[in-house]
């Protein structure tokens, strides 16, 4: 059985190693975990199916992944509107 995954843990997918280093985005919940990988972005996994290798120290170090995860969290909090913003209409009678 795999250990519990906590937000911030660095991992690699046991089979899809070409995805690069991943960072756990939120604590494991209900046998599922969401991980952001350097080369494929955010993915959610059922821990009964997917296996991961924990990384630590220099092995899990990646300034690139740190920046990607920071940007991902910023986008979640303040999504960018695609296209032109809708005009805001104000009534003249107030």
C-alpha cells in the first residue's frame, strides 16, 4: 500500500515517468489525489489504480514545477476571462 499523499509532496508516476516530476496539489481524499506534472499539467488519480514514487531532496527539486504550480493556484483563485469582457450596463434611473 502507498503512503498518504499530502499537498506539496513531490512524486513521479511509476509507469508514465516521461511526465516528469509531479507535485501533489491537495491532500489525498477518498482514495483519490490530484497531481500537477511538469510535462502534462494537472491530473486526478484513483490510488487503487495508479502508483507513484515519492521523491525527496535533490531528486524532487524543480524550480520549473514550483513556478507552474504557483501559476496553477493563481489561475484557480482568479481565472482569466477568455475573449473580450462583457460590457457592464448601468441604469440611468437610480
